C-alpha cells in the first residue's frame, strides 16, 4: 500500500532495501522520526509480504491514539492516500479530535523507542567511531534517531547508507548540525544530495555555502543554488581549486558579469 508520502527514509523501505529486523522495528512503531513518517511506514508495511511484519504493522495501527490520528488526518499536509487508507478502516479526519492536547507533527503518534541502545558494557555507547562501528545496524539506526549530537556527527558518515539517512530524519537534528555536515570531507554524496533537496534547509545561507564548496555535492545541486551566494563568497569559490570545476567556472562567470 503506497502511503503517498516520500522521504529518503521511506524510499529505502519502498525499494525493499531494508533488512527484516529494521522493517520489524518500524512495523512496531519504533523507527518513527515524526508522525507523517511513522504513519507512512505503517501504511507501507501493513501489507508487507512477510506475515510477521504485516501483523506487527497492523497491530501498531490499532494501537495508535484515535483522537490524535483523526486530528492528523485533518491536516492539509496529510496525503490523500493516508486518508483513504484509514477511511477504509472506519477512521475519518476530525480537526477537533486532537485539539487538546494538540498533535505535534514533529513527534510520532506512537513511540515505542523510549530507550537508546546500550553498549556491550551495558552503558549508552559514546561517540567514539570505533565503539559505534561495533554495534549492529539496527542499534546504530536507533542512535541515529535518538542519540546525541556527537553520535549523529559520527553516524552521518556511516558506511551503511540507511544509517546515514536516518540521521537526517532525526527529530533532534538542528540546522547548525546540517551546516557542519556540509563541511565534512568524508560525508557521502547521498547525504549531500538529501540536504540539497530539502527546501527548508536551503534557507540557511551556511548550508548553501557548504554545499557549493563541497566537492562531493552533485553538480546539478551546487550549480543551481550558487546564485544565492554573495559576491565575496562567489569570488572565493572562483579561485578555490578544491571545489568542482563547473562550480568554480560558474562562480567566476557570475562575479565577472555580476549576479
């Protein structure tokens, strides 16, 4: 069942690139950055080919707080596919249902991941890359979702693309962190592409500058947003041999002719 909602995390599930244990966690409501992504995952997994996962997803759907769910369905941003899915189950949108308390779209409707994972010694793993790399993918994803700022800075560079994408879906993530990611030399092209496609993040000048300067940013993104830079930064790009050749030449052209 298609939920009518797209995000880098959801797309991994849609393409079937997610291991069984991760899909099961999502079906149980434990991999839930925000309300929209949680419901999208549950809708998507409700008819999973694996009976165990489909059963868990449907059980989670039944456990969703009804008033909050009805209020969520009334939001203009809610995809029609989701409304139709729940309408078929007898649950209709009701704007007044979740008015007290209000529904927070930045939080999941059902949060079953109350604890971050423990390390091998029973304590929460620190931000040491060597320590984090010893954890299973599922545990690293949990930390990417609810761990510390320092842990996210390590996990966004994880060799597993799903882990890195989960960092970018974390509700705890801040714009200063995103700006820092754009300055990391060993962050992946996938991470930079996701950042470059987020309109909200591109309102931050530091993020735009970081993307334009990063040699791994897809040229289609960096060259499209270069016009947002001020003349001083364009002049610096024009002489920076570390940026992509196309971006450098574009910056040189823009400074010679004016923006």
